[in-house]
């Protein structure tokens, strides 16, 4: 079953001489409760694609269909609600807030959405991620791998249907990369979440259920 699909999705940056056709007529499907890897050379359009299907960036033409609904025409307000309810994001540079504790970083998406915190669920994520003794620390007191685990906990806190990840292990050593990948796999297999991840790591791509290969703004 598909959770998300694109129909003739195109994205163009700039105008005239500065025009860049970053995505050209992309038609793809993302299967529900599967791990889809997005691969391709640098500059091929992977981040643009991820941002467009996750409602973080506007598209130039085509459609992005989530659970049967075209989300490409939604207002920024509706899109922002949809993102905070249904999507979780993990980026390479963590994007943690330095002035609040690890715990507050983790539950931030729930606070923003004015939802009730499911303490039991959050506790289980914190334990699985090995962050129990870090919750009252600040992000800069943690190593890179620990900070990435906090970012993952934050992405999972809202029980998102889809986790979008842009090279989340790009700054991590190989042991931490394995830990993070095991956890994300666990989310797909045990929490029935859908994972869409950009990666340059062949081993990670080969562990995916589906691979989308982007070259020069097209799916190949
Ligand atoms: P990748 O993630 O595969 O490295 P990107 O999606 O970042 O590729 O970039 C695809 C193309 O779009 C590149 O030519 C890049 O220079 C261009 N691009 C990306 N973001 C912008 C932007 N904000 N403004 C103009 N061009 C952009």
C-alpha cells in the first residue's frame, strides 16, 4: 500500500539565466510501513525532492498526494499542522535547541501541537535510544551521536506516520551509524512507521526495502 505519491512533480529554482530545473516530472510512490532510500550524486535533486514531498518547500508543478489528498495546494497554515501531526524530520545537523534540556527538545513537537504527552511512549523511546541519563542535560553537553539520538527521539515523539531523514548518519561514526539505523529499522518494523531517507551510504541503501535513484532531477 502506498502512503505518498507524486504525479509529474517538477521544481524549478530561479528565473532566466539563473533557472535551475531541480526536479523534472517525477512520478514515484512511497510504500507505507517501508523504508525507502533516496540515492544519487550530489546536486541531483535529492534534498529538493525530500523537501517537496514533505511539504517543506513549494513545488512548481504536478501533485504530491498523501493518503489520497493532494497536499501541494494546501495553505502554509494547513501544511504546517499536517507536518507537525503526521511527519517527523531528522537532519544531518540535528537542529536541536541549545537553551532547553534534552527532554524539552524531545517533547517540543508535542508542545507545539498542544497535544498531551504520552509519557509511557516517550519513556520507551528515551530508553531504547539510551538517553535516560541525558534527559536533563543540554544538547551541547552531548556527543554528536547522542545529539543525533535526541533528534531522532524528537522526530518520533509525535508518533509520525512518515519519518523524513536527510543523511541523518552523515556526521556519525560507524558504530553510532549502526545504532541509529537499527533504531530507525525498529520504528518501521515495530511502530509501523514509514521511513524516507536520503543516504550516500551503500550499505544503508542496500538495507532499504525500496530505493529511489535520482540523477539530474529525474528518477532513473
Ligand atoms: P542533492 O540533495 O542531490 O545534493 P539538491 O536538491 O540540493 O541536490 O540540489 C539540486 C539542484 O538544485 C542543484 O543544482 C542545486 O544547486 C539547486 N538548488 C537547490 N536548492 C536551491 C535553491 N534554494 N536555490 C537555487 N538552486 C537550488
